[in-house]
C-alpha cells in the first residue's frame, strides 16, 4: 500500500480478520482489532507491540460501538478503513430453524455491521475520505439448501453496502462488499451454528449437504492470507469496486447463477411486460 493507514477490523481472533490484521501489520499499517475477551486482546496486541491495538467489543452491543470508535479516533488516530468482518454461519433447514436463530444471525451479520458503519461515517464524512469493507459471502449472490438465514443476512449486507456506497461516494468515501467463496477459515467448523434435525422429509436433500460441508472443513481451496492481500490491494486502489468476489469457486458459481437468472428473466419476459399500463 502506498501510505500507512489506520484500519479498524472487527473479529480479529481468527479467519479473515486475523489474516487481514497480520498482513496489514506486516505492510506497516496500524490495526485496531475487536475481540471478545481480555485474553484474546492480549494475544492480538502481542502481534505488534507498537501498531496492534485490541479493543473488547461485541458488535451486537450497539450502544457500546460509538464510544469505542470515539476513543479510538482520539487515542490511535483517524480511521482510514473500517472492515466489517465479524460474523458467523448458521446451518439448518428453514422450517426446522427457530426464528430466534435468525434474529441472532441478523444481529451479528447485518445489524452489527450497520451499527459500525453508522459510528464511523461521521468521522469519515468530516474528513471527506475513508473506505468501508463489508465481508459478505458468495452466499450473498447464490443460495443452497440449509443456509437460508445465513444467505439472507449476506444478501441484506450486499444490498445495504451497495446503497451506502452510492450515498457516500460524493463525500469521498468508498464502500466495497467483499464476497469470499470457500476458504480455509473456521466458518464451517467452530464458527458454524447448526440447528438439530427434526423433520425426516428433508433428510434426503439436506443430510448429504451437511456431511459434505463438515468433511470439507479445513480443506477448502481458498487461502485466507491471499484473500487478505487482495483486500489490501482493494483498499489501496483509487477506484475500488462496489463488489469483489474472492475465489475461483465464487466466480464460477456466481456467473452460473447470473446466467440462470438471465435465462429465467428472458423466459418470462412476456408475462413481465404484460403488467404495464
């Protein structure tokens, strides 16, 4: 990157957050990373005693976010980049999954990210510069059985990111939704919340999907370090994209979905046009 920046990354204990923090520190940047415990804070700050700053924050505690951002702005420096990385996956057939699981999924993956954006934007807007990266997923473009709540949350964050990007671009602020495919993180392992099975009618469809996901955990094609380097390249760009896919699997699956969607739109074009005036 061309100059030293201050990055605020949520969820730096593992996965993309940890990889991005480490790569950013190695590139000479200052990184403020959120964690959930004192032990995790100490471990993060041990990465670089001068430029790694841990903050204990649960992004669902929206009342605490503003104070943390204000303190960081005053003590570490003006935030150049916010990376909304904190999130998790929920797996479960929709009919079997309690609504409370959906609320928790959206609280973390959507409401937490939006609360973070709302907290940093006044500062970035005042400086007429800044960049927000929202880590979404290829599950914000494509779907598969068994992750309705997760895909719903990522579709929501993709849409919100695009709208906010249009709102703040005239103010010198960029927003990029980063949509990874399958990477070797804890997403399908310890970070995955799974609803117990209860309806036999879904066994034939869903049981093989769950088994395959568990077996692939830790063996996915994507390298989190390379993803981190790609994100740093986007942050350094003068013309960052509104959406960025990461991983060849995401590229192929999203392109296939767009082709299928176009074909369906074309098939039903006459019915679509029939509703005009």
